[in-house]
């Protein structure tokens, strides 16, 4: 630091105040590694004392904080400005102007406050008085140069990174399963255990067709996977049970398909609560990144497998519209769900389940139904599934023996993948045990503190080896070879594939797996008569076959009774479907299928017979039911019934058991009001023609 004599700009007023030394470094990495820069900045406090200040405050709260545009709020800088504004600071010292600010806004704000309160500014070269025009000019130029310098550095660094990325060399951390070779190129990890573990993730996903089921399989089998972990500034492989997010990341990451991408999550400057902040933007699709290169390195899977995996995972997402042809297998009875496409409009048919137990499948194409139109195509699923099953058996039955032989081979191998993974783990642990022994063997036995620790580590490795050997032995014991009788039974199943398929013991999930394995898609259309369905099957191998069948008819010979239709038509004027269903059930009526009426069946019947209506009843303030009429007149239901029976009060009823309809105007008529007033005064209901002598008292007379 250059020694500078007492400046004529420093007055006793300045010396009465404190001197503030401001320190800043842009990142945590600089704080940890650029120690010399820190020492030089802290040394500025000695210069403040040389200039005559006894009260020197060092503000270092902003070490590791950027001062660029959009950076987070700097606590130390704000404290500095506040102290200046309170007239407590005589001079602000910093090693260079860029330490105070990297933006014109903060720089000008500091200069303005210092000029108002007569605070000096000093750096490694000079002391500046903002009341002097020359000093203002010099500080303004230095501040501008600081901003320009930052922008130039950023531009050069960004261009350098982008140029390196376009060559596919900008890789900060390769994912688990990859390493950098001696030429700084990306290559598969030479550890065979690591490679086989990553490959197993993709194989298990193709079997389960679900990231979650893959995750559960690894946990159920106790299989550990390699993950990257930072230790002492270096990235090392650690083995642990996988998380669901790790499995999903591996399956979705194009890097495992040999693709390189850069700029997937760009940084952008946004305005938040009046302040500019830099934050990570929305994650882009790999294809939308600034740099995206296929065949950059050797992949664990190819591009087509990656795209199919992504399609399956999107289909598994129930929160968005998904493709059921790639979704996980579920237990619904419709075995063709997600595979049938409408030959008229090209939409995928979806399945709905009907019937008493909700298992009768029906395939539908929505058409423009959602816009008030009609279904494009709809037919029952049971007959179609059976007919398709016969076509499938015709194609697959000759392959039954081959499948049986494969099943025997798979059973003979048992859980070979898990066993191979445990064997690889044991090889690694044996190597670590040998290393631990070599370290223990090299230590001086007299140094018991070190020898005891190395011996403990060696014993731990030996114990892990013994545990893994026991695990392998248990796995070998559980894998029992098939007897000749069991092998023959499997071969017989291959010969009788059609009987196995049609048997009640064959689960629907298994049928769906077989179908999705061999069928790409089916296209269905109606012939010109509208009575026959025409199917075209697109098999996975690329060939096409077709078959026809009569369109299944639903509800043949079953028709809603016209008496029921009449009740629905009359009640629909005022009452909802729920009330209509209640009345029909009270009348002992049944639907066309012989079931009790409910709201859905009433609505379906209204639609069939073009009857306008509503789901819920709409009360008419001028038409009262029995209960509402009693409440309106503040009397009992019995009183209203007596008035109706005597003919004084009129009521209407659409059908037996339908609600009474009493007009409010009839309740307000003079005869009815007189009777009700007399009832309230005497406690006796006196209706013309009744004998008041035998009339029962409603309210007891006072004693």
C-alpha cells in the first residue's frame, strides 16, 4: 500500500467522524481462494489511521456478494449508506471503486449522499472531495470504467463458455455413470459395477413401464446405485439406495442417450418488488437449448429408446392428458384401452365402465359430444375383446412353445440381475478390504493410535465381505432348479396357449401386457350400413391384418315404459331428476334394465326422448309443497290435509307420490285465512260442514 501524506482535503470535522473501510468480494469461491485480495482490502484500515483517523470501522458483511445488476441486496453497503446519511462518516475507504459498486445506480447514490453530508471517498491512490468539480469528474470516470470493465469481462467469459459449449467441452459435472478420460473427453465409467447399475435402471423401467415401480423394485431388492457426491472439493461416486427423483432424472436425462446440451436453465434479470434480481429461468427442453448435440459420447441407450421412455413417463402422469397406450397396466376389463383409434376422426377411443359392478367396458370416441354434438363411435367392449382375442390367438399360438422355452430359461437363471449386482459389490468390497490391510500392514506397530484405527477399518471391510457372501449363499439357496415335471408343465402351457388365454386364471393385466407387446395400434370404423365394425391391426413388426364383426348392440328388446316416460315428461316441467327418480321408485317402477331409478337413469331417459329438464328441482315461490304450505300458514301438515280434504284448499299433484302443489294465493284467500285465524284464537279447527261440538282441541283451554 502506498503511503500518502496528510491531504489538505481532510479537515478536523472529517477527523471527528469515523472512517469506514468497505470490503467486498464477488463470490464465495473468491472468499475461500483469493486470500491475498482480502489481506490487501483489510490493510486499507491502516491507511485510514495514517491519514489521522482513530475511529476506524471495517464493514466486511458483503464478502461473497456480487455488486452487479440484479444481485441480491447487500447488507453491508446499505449500512454504509445509512451511516453516511446520518452524518457519522468522515471518509469511505475502499481499495478500488469496483469494490463499492458495479452499477451506476448504487455508485451515483453513494456519491450523492457523500456530497450532501460532506463525506470524503478514498482509494489506493487518492482522497476525493465531492465538493470539488475535478474530484467529481474523476470519480464519475472511475465508476463508469468499473461498469464497462464488468460488462466486458462478462461478455468475454460468456463468449468463451459458449464457444467451448459448441465444441461439446463445457461440462461442469458429468452424471453418475460417466467420467472424464485422460483427454478431458466424456466416457463411460470404467467401473463395470457402475455401468451395470445404470443399465439395470433402464432395463427395469422397460419391464415395469413406471419410474415409481422401478424405484420400488430397487428398494425391495436392497440394490444400491451410484450417485455423485462432493467430498473435499472433489466429486466421488457414493453407493446408496436410490431416491425416486434420482430414478426419474436418469430416465429423462438425454445425456444417457449420448446427447450434450448447454444452456438448459438460463439466468435472467427480473423486477421483483421494485428491485432487479437475477434468477434462474424456466428449464428448457434439451432440444430448445442453445447447444444440443447428438452422438456427443457413448450412451447407455439410443435416441429412440429415450424418446419412447419419455413418452411412457408422460403417459403415467395422471394430472395431464395422457396416452393410455403407454401408461402403466391397470386392472380394468377393457383389454384394448389406449390402442383403438377411430377411423372417422382419428381420435383415440377411451373406455368407460358400466354395469352393476362397474366392470362392463364400453369403447367411445367423443367426437363433438363435448361441444353439444354426439359421440362419433361407441360400442360394447366385451364382444369386441373376445373377437380380438381370437385374432390374437391365431397369430400367437404358433409361438407358444418358444415362449415356454424362454420361461424355463428365465426360471433357471432366477434373479440373475440381482445376484450379479451383489457379486460386483462383493468384488469391490474385497478390493477395499485388501487396500485396508495393506495400509494396516505398512503402519508402524508402535504407533498404536494409527494402527488401531486402520485395524478397525480393515475389520469393517472384512465384515462386509462376510455379509455379502452370506447374501449370495442365500440367493443361491432360494433359486431351486425346475424338476422335469415342472418343465413339462410349462411346455404343455405353451402348447395350450389358447386355453390359458381364455381361462379364468389368466389375469387381465397379463393379457394387456401381451397385447401391448405385439400390437402398435388398432383402427376401427363402421361400414356403410352402420351395422358392422371393421378393424385394422397394426402389429409391432410392421405388418397389418384386418377383421370384421357385427357391431354389438346394447339394450336390445329393452325399452322404457311409456307410463314412466309420461311421468318423467310431466314432472320435468318443475322437478329435477332426483325428485323424479324418487317418485318412480315410490310407484314401484323400474328402468328398462330392471333397475331402480336414479338421477343418471332419469337424465339418460330424458335425453333419449328429447325431454327438457334439469338435475335439481327449481322452487317456484308461488307454488308450495305440503311442508312449505304448513310452514307458511304456521300450522301442522294435518291441518293442511284437512283443508284439502274438505275442499276449502285446492292442491294439484302430477303423479301419485309426487309433491303436492298448493298455490300461495289459495292459502291467502279469505275462506282459508278466516279458518286459520279462528284456529289460532280458539285452538279449534272449524271448517264449514264440520261439527264443532266434537272438534278436538288443538290448544288446551286455560283452567
